[in-house]
């Protein structure tokens, strides 16, 4: 079996929603201390709906594929659904990632959460801090 699924290769070669949103409603930047990869998520939010999302990832192929898939999964969705997105769901949507690459999908989940928290902070919206656990990229980095 190939190490990477066709979906991973597709999203790596043709990532969706790459770029920057100027004056985004929320921006989240996270990094993996271990590998040095960095991911930034930009969200445009209107009436609690994520109407647009873009990302920039300076990192490995799995991180690029994960961020691309994650943007597809939350685009057009309400904030409440985006908050539920787990790295597991991202990896499953990609038809799986090799075990040693699962932490790359964690980066996508955290970048989205970080951007949502930025949106809440910018707009003075109260939120449950437990929705945003301390940022970490993976078990290895604790
Ligand atoms: Fe760094 Fe994948 S190896 S995020």
C-alpha cells in the first residue's frame, strides 16, 4: 500500500484555498516546535458563518494536505461546527495519514481554533476557554 492516500497527494499537489485574506475576521498561526513547520489560517466570518477561509503553510506535505482539507471542511459552515473539527476528522477525510504524520493534522485543527479565538477576542465575544486547550502540536512536543 502506498504510504500516502490519493487524497493526500491530491491536496498536497493542488492545495485548495491557499492564500491570505486581508482584514480577516480571525487569524491563527501555529507552529510545530519539533519540525519547525508553521501554519496560518485566515477566516472571514459573517453572521457566525465562515464565508471564506484561506491558509498558508510552510511545512511538510502532510501539513499542506491537512490544511487544505481542513479549509474545505469548514468553508460555508457555522462557527459551532468549525469548533468541533478534530484532527482525526481531517485525517479521516484524507483517507488516513501515516501514524508518524498524524501530528501534522493536529496543526490544522489548532490553526482553525486559534483563528476562531482571535475572532472572539477581536470582537469582545465571551467564550468558554476550555474550547481552546493550551496550544501544542503533538504528543512529542509536550
Ligand atoms: Fe511538521 Fe508535518 S512534519 S507538520
